[in-house]
C-alpha cells in the first residue's frame, strides 16, 4: 500500500491537490474517485475531497496495479499484451508462455488478468477459459458480468472450436480421436481430443489438435497415456532437450459465434518464435 507523510510546506493543501502533487501522472478524476470511494485514508480514516492535510499526517492509498503504474511507471505487470480481437463486450489477447492467467501462488505480482485490468479498469474484466502457465495462444476475456456469463455458456455448451499445435515424442500417423476418462473433481469425466498429423519423423510428430472437451491438462495427459508425451513436458515425462525453453503446446485458433452481434469470430495466433526455431533442425514447419 503506498504511504505518504505530509511535509511542512504541504500543510494546508486540499487532499486532492496533495495527491496530485505526489502522483503527477494520475488523472484528477481518478484521484477524486479514490477519495469519493473512501479508499484514501488520512490518519487511518477516510476523508472527503477538500480535507486540508496537516504536517506529519499519514496518507494511505489502496494497493492496485493501476496506482502502482502511475506512481512507479511501467513494470512487468503493465507491459503491453497483444490484442487479437476486441469489441464492446469481448477481448481476446495472445497469452505468452510463462505468464499465468490469474493471480496465484508465485504469480501475485504479474499475471495476464492484472495486466489487462490496468488498462480496462472501468470494466469487471475476467477470463472465460483456461490456458496452462506454459501454454501460449489466444484467451478470451469478458467485459463485465453479462459478457462473462454469455461467453462462459458458449464454452459449457461446447460451441467454441479450439485448435492447438503440439510436438510429441515418437511417430504418430494419420488422424483420429482420443477419447478417455480423466479424473476431475473426484469423478471420472470424458475427455475427447481430435488429432491430425502435420509432419514428423521417427522421433517427433507435429500435430494439430482439436479440443472437444476442456479437462485440466487434457492434451498433456492423453498424449502421455498413448506414449507420445509433449516435448518440454516434465510433468508427464516428455523429452526436454536444453534448446527447448518451454512446453511445446500452443493454442493456434479459436472459432465461435459472438453471442451479442451473432457474427462469426475466427481468431488465430502465430506459433511463437522460440517454437518455430526449435522446429527448424527437425525439418518441420507450419504451412
């Protein structure tokens, strides 16, 4: 939480003017909003605009990503995120590998949701799908509760087509459907993933996968269960060569009908450079 102590020469200033001097990058309306909502404490008590600050008075501000950016300048949590699609209700961004979607243990300071809330703080923005920490690709956010509910319903009803690229160990042939039972919340639930071979050799195969269900670690578990684990997947015993810095799993494309405009949305994210580079010595490339 940012804290300030009023200096002698600042005594007698209205609270909003004191804050404007201390945080010159902050818009006046934003500071007044913090005061109006009771989020600015003076001597441990909320004060209204016009309160005259006293020398030695302690001023406490809320801890928020936007306020930290205004005070400290851009940080990891305010680095830009690539926007793939945006409408009034929907935001789709390209999540890099290694960036968590939500705040969680070890990722409190920098995660995708907090980065976006810095930019879209007037919306109650939230993700409506999951991507593992080490998986890259498009992820959908709803702007507000109504949007999140409508988009979440599409996922529950299986109306979002999800395509992935994966490099797996060993030789896989043709195309097919993986249908297995996966433990989820104490129960066994059906998991289905379609696959098609894009290229490969005796040691590695590049697959396009279509996710028909959305169980946790579904792709990683199913491929490991058929003895074709993902490259870079330590958890499921995949090969981890030193020149591959991450899991070789990338969400390539999302297709769905906008529940508000009824228009078809078809969003793609290119394979990240580090994965393209890893494919080159194998003689594999994405068409």
